[in-house]
């Protein structure tokens, strides 16, 4: 596994010191590893992270990727296919079984486990990724059909240590609880911004015959256009607030408050 | 999924050269892949159509031509479709989710298979999946099933929203055959009622390739509607849906084009209501009579009687929305 060895910022050091003191030295010594990240996410889902996030958001931007996945053995596969595509701006060439979906290829062959398998049947949106600019379901896409295409996953949204504005808005508005649907929600919402800029219509668009320019999305429009992403934790109000903030760039009041 | 060979076709003749009885075409994959995962479809070869140059939407002398491989999203948002065929934009946007519409092709949409849950469950009898094995839905849970045109062999409904609008719009499906010939199928003849052969959803022969869907010009763009009623607000298949378009002269209906979804094994053209409304005043009283007349022929199953009243109300509502424009 690749370690993320960029040094911790003072805010990040404080965050680890407060929340995971027993791991702090290890993180300082050998860099941020996947299991540290997972523990941190566990704390996030318990609501412990929110108060520590200020200044440390970029932790979430760090991509932790496996790079030691053994290749498939060509002779052992009945219908092996070599497929080349771009994932998060990196060229990838992988040998796959023709039956492999893009989702399984990303997760099992490339080690990008951010995209989630919720239903594997197109019914939940947890596997949403962006292919050639459009949001699609990676569980219903054969990897073999992606030759030459460009794929963006949740791991590719941040630029260096800078989170994508949609990721920042989801953090600010607590647009998740368990987090399982979140990578799909965020990829979906990022592509939605492009659709709104292009003036794409939805089923609740009232003036469908008029050629709309860029659309500013109402709560109703956001709900309809995000209906392909199910959240079993029901974080919908916060997701809508996050998307609104990301689209308008204006400060939207949080739906939650600290007790006390 | 069972193992399959993966081939890519670069043009229609290559696709038709590759197809064989155990092979299947792949467009957006949103239906065929799902069925393959469940072992309902078991092709030994997949022929990817994704690169065929059949993805344009262009005006023609008689109307507009929709490429079979053009995506649902692109079709619904095309400037000419939004303006001249808004019923079609609405119907497409009523279906599935943004992600699925970005993947789904126009040709694949027409050929999507029923969502009858017994069809999907390979351990249950189903005449559509295994001819002669029986129909589990007939005496099973059939709330989602047909109220028109079913047979004792199959009571499934056809799930596409897009196709309901295409039916009301009198579309034609252009098909290329393996010998290179071409044929054009009027929409009303494209999908079939189950009768004794529910394994056949439509009149396409295996190995034929849909190249385009042709829409004739119409005079009801300003007075049309697509209304869909479902169990949740979005991202669910229709219980009942209605596509309606009126050509009006003052407040008189010159012609009505009406099709219903969620009620039959094919888009259900509401011919009785259309005939009744012809040359009638566009009033609530006439709308109600037309809806009652159409629904009077319905034959519900054990769990879907509610679709009769729902059908009536949805028809009337669609007529009112179409009238307002
Ligand atoms: C969760 C979910 C919800 C959905 N909800 C809705 C809904 O509410 N309303 C609705 O209308 N639809 C809905 N859909 C269905 C969706 O619209 C269809 O799956 C889609 O339109 C199929 O198009 P495709 O290009 O992906 O087809 P594919 O899956 O690629 O192909 C379908 C079939 O068509 C054949 N085929 C494809 N193109 C051609 C061609 N050019 N010539 C000959 N044969 C061809 C294939 O061999 C295959 O048998 C839903 C789907 C899912 C997964
Ligand atoms: S209704 Fe049709 S598809 Fe459903 S179980 Fe009966 S035969 Fe099969
Ligand atoms: S995992 Fe793809 S939609 Fe659920
Ligand atoms: S945050 Fe748990 S499913 Fe959405």
C-alpha cells in the first residue's frame, strides 16, 4: 500500500493528538496509512470530528491507494481483456475478465475503494462515478466498454490538499451519517453542477419548452435530480443544503447545531 | 454472469456480421447487464454498440430522427425535442435517474424487459423467461401487473416511460436486418400483447439492429402532458402513466393522442378515449366520460383493482394539464 507521506499540518497534528493520541507518533513516523484514515472516519461518523475539522479538512483530500495488487494470470482467465483508460488523470492499463464491471475493476484491480457497491443493480447510486464528464453507475458499466475513456472517482476530486468545494460543503453541512452513500452522492452532485450550468431539464422543470440557460437549483430540483442516490441514513436535508451552498457559493445555514 | 466473449462493433454492418443466436447487443447496458447478473439473460458473446455512429438527433423532411445509440439524457434535452416534442422530454425525464439516463440509449430503452419480480427470480415459473413453465404472477403478488390485454400466459407490464410518449407521437422504428435490408415498424405494432407467446416482447427479430426512431411532425406540442404516478416521488417505475396531446381548434379537440403506461404488456394506446374526444369540447365533463369509457374495458387481477380508478384520475389530470399547455 502506498503511504501518504506529506508532512502533517499543525491542525492535523492537533486533530490526531486529540482524537487518536496513541497513533500520533506512528503517523508522524511513517505517514498516514489506510487504517488511520478508517479509524478517523469511524470517529467522524460518531460525530466527534466536526468540532476538530476547522483547518484539517485537507486530510480528506489525501488519496490512499493500494499499489500492490497482483496482476491476473492471463492463462487463468477465460475471456481476458486488456483495457486502458484514465482514472483520475492517471493512465491505467489492466487485464480484466470480460465480466468485470467498472466498479469491481476500480475496487479490486486498481485499489480505489472509494466507490461503493450498494446494490450492484443500478438501484442506489453508491457506485456513481464520472465518465467523460457525465455521472454514470459503475456497477452497470462493463469495464471492457471503457477503453480510452476518462474516469473520475471520489479519490480524484480534490486537487492536491485542496478539497473540491462540494466535498467541503458536505463536511460543513454534515451531509452524511454512516458515509457509505457519500462518495456516490458527492460524485453525483459534482456532475449535477455541470448539468445545471448547461441548462439541462429535469422532470420538475416547469417550462420545458423554453431553452433554459444555466439553472439555479431549488430544493425541489435538487431532490429530483439527486433521486438516483439513495441515503439509508436519511441525510437528505443536509445533502440538499450542501449542494445549495456549493452551487450558490453563499453561506447556507446548517441544519444542525451543537447541543448545549 | 456466465463467461462471455466481448466484441466491439465499429459500424452497423460489423454489428450485424458479429451477431449470432447466443450473442446479445450491448448499448448502455443498464438492462442487459442487470439481467445477466441474475442469469435471466445468458449470452455467450456481447457485442458492444457503444461506438456505432448512430448517436445523432437530426431534423428530417418529415419530422425528427433519433439515433438508436443517442443517450436518453441527450434526447430529452435536445433543443428541438424540448420545443416540438415536450411530451417526450418529460417522459424520458420521468424515468430512472440522471445516472441511468446518461447511460441508457434510445434503442435499448425500447427493448428493456419487464420488471415483473417473478421474471427476475429464476427459481420461479415464468412463461416469459421459460416458455411453458407457468406464470407465478397470475396467482402471486400482482399489484404492479396489467389490467389491459393480458393473457392466461402472462400478466406483466412493459416498463418504459419513453415508449409511452413515442406511442402517442406515432413514432416509427427503423431496423437494419442481417441481409443489409431495412424495415420501418409503426410504433403501435412494435411491442406485442402476450397472447400465447409472452417470451416475445416485440416484433424485432433476434439479430435485427435498431438504427433510429423517426418522429413525425405534430401539432400538439403546446397542448401535451406526461403524467406518472408511482410509489415514491422519483426513481420508481410507473403504477400508471399517461401521455396526452391535443390538437385544438378554439376550445374543440380536433384530435387527441393518448397512450398509457403501467397497465399493459405494451404502451396502451387509449383509442376509445381518443375516438370519444374527437371533435368534442375540451371540458371536464368530456374528459371524465372519455376516461370512464377507456377504463371500462379494464380487467384487474387480485391485487391491482386500484389501477382502474388511478387510471381514470391520471387520464383526467393529463387532459387538464395538456389543455392548459
Ligand atoms: C434502477 C433502475 C430504474 C429504472 N427506472 C426506469 C423508469 O422509471 N422508467 C423507465 O422507462 N426506465 C427505467 N429504467 C430502465 C432504463 O430506462 C433502461 O434500462 C434503459 O433505457 C435501457 O437502455 P440501455 O441502452 O442501457 O439498454 P441495454 O441494457 O444496453 O440493452 C437493452 C436490450 O436492448 C438490446 N439493444 C440495445 N440497443 C439495441 C439496438 N440498437 N438494436 C437492437 N438491440 C439493441 C440489447 O441487446 C438488450 O437486449 C430503470 C433502470 C434501472 C436499472
Ligand atoms: S407475468 Fe409474465 S413475466 Fe411475470 S411471471 Fe407471469 S409470465 Fe413471467
Ligand atoms: S451499486 Fe450501483 S447503483 Fe447500487
Ligand atoms: S450516510 Fe449512511 S447511507 Fe447515506
